[in-house]
């Protein structure tokens, strides 16, 4: 029996709360929250829904509702249930280990810097961090041992040493185990290491500089040289930490997505020091927008797991219900938490770095051999081929109202983008904005070169456009006798949204129907987007080059000095264009005959 949503909605409260959507077996499909339960639930049963949400609604057999006192309470309960039930249509984070720390004990005369996975109430000492990964902890420990020669051995090993170990020989430990350094000096070095880990390296550098100068005055040149080496190493560390500001505790979230792939990178900054990054690839079960997806992720990241909440959260996209999430995080942390997406200064650097990390991580996901092999295999199956295609080429056209038209050709093989085979074609001699003629010229030039033995024949030719571009491509292939090439047209849907494209196979009468989650469609979208990017880049370069070149250049009798006088007199090129012959002749150095020449050159 199908779910009777009308009868159900008649009994739902308008209060805030959470809802659980269940399937016929009683398993939870999705957990959501709402400020007004009735309005939110009604939206699932009316209006236009994307394909993934329609799939969810078709499986609903029952909905269970829990009313809460406030929307913040609903958000907290939602994240608790998502962690407990792990519904397939929610964003799910892997419930991994807690973030690691560096621990310094107070119970040992010569403490080591220790790696700790989680805080313990029984530990008597200081915790530094948390760090985003074990790699970030080990890198920080290695740097501190190298600069300040802090021991890294176990207490049991330390207690039984009778002579210095290899770490002392390679100058990564001061050998406190055998008395080669006093407790006071070791504590000083340890405190300097801790200050650096807390982002106070500039303060440590100043102290070491003063100590070096004092040692020099006392003629303790060996000690002065050792301090000089430490200062140099600290300066190198500060150069690497280019966003080190000694100010700010923040987590920075950046989202990057392409068809079939998604990455969210989280950068951790403590005391103004960048500690490292973690990358997540959550599922987007309901095809949420970036704003909604990142809001769900941030909520679950902090509220669904026991994590330290910084004073500031910076995001690459404005979060849906930002104020609500900030209130929930503040309630959990016991203090105010800011959530911002518009930042300046060093915070803008953090955000830019997070976006770069997310995009690079996403590119790595798309370029992975297993991902590519799966997509090529899916395309082979969708086209009914005996073997996967070895070479795909995609063409796209870019211009600004017909100006500086450029066609791009990008190439993919089983290893992904083959950038050495990418080509651009500057389109000349066609009417402004005539994409069909531009496509004809680019394809003709490409396949004519192929006839002459230049290049490699593609297995599949993809053109970005509708029926007109497809017919144009088919005519060119026929005229140049380019047989054996599968022709595929990609027409954007009415909303121009990824997943709603129409794919034409060979002719406009034959379409290729692929599900929005199909790896074959994701491959086509990937190469289409790459062709679009490559065309736009070439068009902008060509357009900017043209715009940097004054149209006054090349006019006989108009040299640099007269060009400068014309532009100064009329306030720019637009004023020169609008001037009459008589007005042009008023410019110093411009005769009536030259004014006539200029006017004719500018107006044809």
C-alpha cells in the first residue's frame, strides 16, 4: 500500500522538530529537521523535485515525527539520530578516530613530546592541538626534535640508557638521559618548542636572538653558533607557515564538486598557525545545493561527533540556516561561535588555500585509475561497444557576443585528460555569434589535418550543443569521409543543470538515455566541462589581447604621440569613436586630412 501523505499531513504539527522517513521494512531512509514540520514535510509531496528526492519519496512507507522545543534542539537531535541510524539518503561522515594531539607531561624531569590520539583525564600535563591528521602531528614532532633536540624515546628506554643513542649522534636529541644537558636548559628548550607549536615562533626567535647576542658578548661562540642555527631553522619554518599570524582559531571548510564526484576539505588553524587539512568525500544522496550540502556537513561534523569547536568557522559557500547552526555550535561549545563566508586579509588566504586543496583533491579523485576505468567501462556498455573507447574528443565554442571566437578540442583517454593533444582554433571569417559556422570551421580544420596524416582519429566525437551542432558535425564528417567515428551531441536542459542534459547519438532522432548517477554520464559531463573551460580560457586570452591593442594603432599618420593626444582630448577610445571629423581636427597635431583618415578608419 502506498503512503497516504494527505492523511498524514492533516495530523502533523506546525512546531519545530525532526522527522524520520521509513521504508516498507521499517528501516530509516532519511532524517531531517524543520522549523515548521508540516510545511517542510508537505514540500516533499508537491512541486518539482529532483530525481534523487523523487526516488526517496517513492520508497516512503511511513514518517515518524518528534516535536522539539526549538529549532536548535531539533538540529542537535537530528545529528544524534544521523550518527546512530546512518540513513542512506543523509550525508554520512565516517565515524573515525578523534583528532590527535601532542602531549607534554608534568611528571617527568625531562618530558618528551608525545603523540596522543585522545585526551585522558588521568594525564597530568598539557595537550597541544588538535591536529587534523597523524601526519601533521608527526611532521610537527619531527620539526621540534630537529630544531630544539627534544627527546622522543619512551620513559622505560630513557631510564635505562647508559650512553647516548643514535638520535644524539645525528643532533636530534640533547641526550638528557645521560646528563649531557641540565634540567633547566632542557626545560627552556622544551618551552620554546611548545611555544612554536602554539604559533608563537616569532616570540621564540626574539628570545633566541637575545640569547645568541649575549653568548657572543661572553665569547661563548659554540653556544652562539648553536643558537644561530636554531634561529635559521625557525625562519625557514616561518616562511613555510605563510599564513602564520599568531592570531585566530578557525576551521575552514571548502566544497568542490563535479558530476559524480564531491570533496570537502577542512583546514585547521590554531593560534594563527595552519596545522594541516583533512579531505572528505561524502555522498550527496538528495542532490543538495552547495549551500545546503555544506550546511549539513558542518552540522554533522561538529554535532554528530565529539570534536573541538573553534571560535570561528569559515566556509567557501554561505550556509543555509547559518544563524541556527551557529547557535547550536555555541550551545555545544559554551561560548559564541562565528560562521562566516566573506572574509579578508589572512582569513581570505585560509579560505583560498582550502578551496585550492578541495579542487586538487577532487581532481585526484577524478583522475584515479579505478574511477576512470569504471567510467570508460560504463560508456562502453551504454554504447554497446565490444571494447571501451580509447580516445574521446570534445569540441566547444566560446565568444562574447561574437567577439574573439575560439573553439576548443580536448582529448581524454583511459588515463584521463591528455593535455598534450588539446588544441584551440581561432575562428575567422564567420558571422559574429554564428556558433554553427564556428563549429564547422573548427571540425573541418581538425579532420582535414587528420586526412593529411596529422594526429590520431578519435573513437568518439562529442560536440557541446544541440541539434544544430550535431547536424553540422555530421555534415563535416561526411564531407571529409571520416568514417568509424561515433558522434555524440550534448544539449543542455532547460535549467542548464548537470544531470538534465539530452544526449544525441549519431542523429537528432536517436537519444541516449543515461541515469543521473551513471558513471558514463559523469565521464561525458567531465569532458564537456573541460572543453568548456579550455574554450573560455582561450577566448578570454584572445579577447584581452585584442582589447589591450588600441584600434588607433595601424592608422597611417597616427603614432604614439598623436594616439596619446587623441585619448587625452576625448577621455578615452569611446570618446574618439563618437567624435565627428570636425571635433577630431580640433585635437593638437591632427589636421583636417588626418581627421578624415581617422574617422574613416574607425567607422569603415
